[in-house]
C-alpha cells in the first residue's frame, strides 16, 4: 500500500530521557583509606522539544517513526565526577502545527520560525553520596536514583499558514491557477479529487510577496465528513483572505456558478470562524466560449452581493495579473490590521503557601499517599539498600506523612501505597521501624571510622 507523502495529522509518542543515578563512592588514598564520600551526581535526562522549521510542509517523518525518545543522563562517578546530561531531542515541525493531547486539549499552537515547546521533560539526575553528606550524615552508604523522564502521547495537527486560500469544487481549476501564478507544480488532471493534498505556491505582485494554498475536497457536506473536506477544511483557518474558484465550463447537471458559490459558503459557515475573511470570486475557464458567456451573465449578480469578481483563464493566463494584484491588496490590508506579534511571556505560577505537600485517602483497605514530593522521593529510592529505605522513611516523617496517618486512624500493619494505582510502592504501616538503622553504629548515615581521620 502506498504511503502518503503529505501528512497533516499524526499521533506522536514521546519520552524524555531518564536521569542518571547518583554514585556511592568513598575517597581512598595511601594512608587514608576512608577519606569521606565522593560519589558524583547523575546527569539530567534530555528533553523532547518541538521546534518550528519554516522549510517543512508535512508531518510525514513522524508518520513513519511515531516513537521518539531523548537520551538518558549518565550516572555519576567517584572522585566527585558528575554524569553528563542527556542530549535534548529536537523534533522539527512545520509552521502552523497545533499540539494537542489525545483527548483534544490544545497544548500550544506553534506559529513562527524558531518557536519551540518542550513536550516531554527529561528526568533529574540522582544525588551522589557526596551531595547527601552533612554534619549529621557524614558517610551515607547510598545514593539517589535518577528520575524517569516524562512520557506522553500527543497529537500533531498541521494547519497551513497561507495568505490566500483557494476554495471551490473539485476540478474547478484551483491547482491550475496556482501553477499559472507561481512556480508550484501540483498534479493536475480532469477528474474529481485530483488534488489529495493542499498545494502551496508563492506569488509576487509588485512589492508584495504572499503565499496561496488550495484546499482540496470541498463538496456539499464536506463539513460533515463527505469527500475529503473534513480533512482539509482546517487549512483555511489561517488564511488572510479566501478566493472562490468557480468552474464556468462544467457540464455536470445541476451545477452553475451561483449555486456552487452558495454551497461552498455554506460549508465554510458550517466549519465556522471564517466570517471575517475578505472574499474574492474567480470565474475560471473563460477561454471556453460558453464559459465566457456564462461568466458575463452571472458577474452582475455576484457584484451586487458586494463581491469582487474576476474573469480568468488558468490555461491562457488571461486576467491573472489583475487577480494577483487584487490578492496582494487584501493581504497588505490584513497584514496592516494585524498587530505585531508580542514575544512570549514566561509566566511563573508559584504554589500557594497553604497548599499541602501531600494528600492521604482511604481506598478500601489501602491508605494512598499522593503528592509531588513523596512520589518523587519514592522514584529516587533504591529499595535494595536498607539505608536508602531508612533515608526515605526519615524524609516522609519530616514531611508529616506518619503523623497524618496516625491522625486518620491508620493502625500498625495497614497497607500504605505511595503513588498512582498502577505504579505505586506498597508497604505495611509500622511507625516504630527504622529501616537500616540496625546495621549502623550510631545515627543513620554516620560511620565512627571517620571520626579519627
């Protein structure tokens, strides 16, 4: 089966790089076998970044390879050597790409060369035992694990950024018009739905240069999914002006310029959001004698509707100069009326001072603890190391988790889960336990052998 080269909607699965693990190491040298902890921190995982590249016109690369992942951070090493950060993965997308969640929520509209957006942040690197040491914890025998990067599925939807959009029935001559007015060379043939993808051309009229795009597949009922219109109607949303291309030489029964115009306008109205765009009407194929007579017949009625009407022939190039200058005037007016784009403002929203660090709810026989900090601490803990588990217990106690469980009525032996249901750490509530402390001679994180160094 042939794979299309123009793709304007894809589902992309992205994953930020995992942070590197911290290192557990003790400095050693001659006559000084225990010189203190010197394990370095792990590196940060790389981000997945979307960036607008103006030379791209399709999302085909992500149709063929929808799974993308940034590089992981490197683990820390001894002698206080930090691990290298993972490289960011920059995914280039066309101008006019809308980023959505799989539920349809718009995350960002990427318009303008160089605009970027982080869709999956890399995980933080874990702290090495050198960073975990303190006056009370002089010799930590553990390090923190690196955090996993963000993982998500997003939808990329392309809306072409063009100044003038050509709309009309199939075989009305839109592709021929773009080929005659610009250097674009779209596929042209005399049968319905020749154009299966939007075509984009660059036109120069005087000192004004603008882009023209044709929107394929518009027929009656396109806004409801008939034909190809439901796939491509969104491409007219960014157009500064609309140009109706009407076939005056059609031999199909029940077709005439006025009814064609009314049907296409009805579909644009049903799609919505295009009422403020200025319109031009092009009566095409006037090189055919009967078509010229029909154009002369309907032109006064179209002008009575307040529309600017042009009789053209894409085959002989008749009337194209006047049409290009009329398009240029509309584009200039739209550009002058559009305020200059303001630079993106970075809005910092600090957490409210009275916002709790965690919540505890009873779900059947399980006490579930949720919160950014406790869930993050669990991800950083190496549960094969008793001292690391004890360090986690100390942190949760200082946060007030144990006291809150007591107040809510938790009894010894009750199951306590930290994190989401499908990725939680479950343990039995035992407020008297001090994990790993029984292995140490003194407070957790101390080593009496360091006292005499």
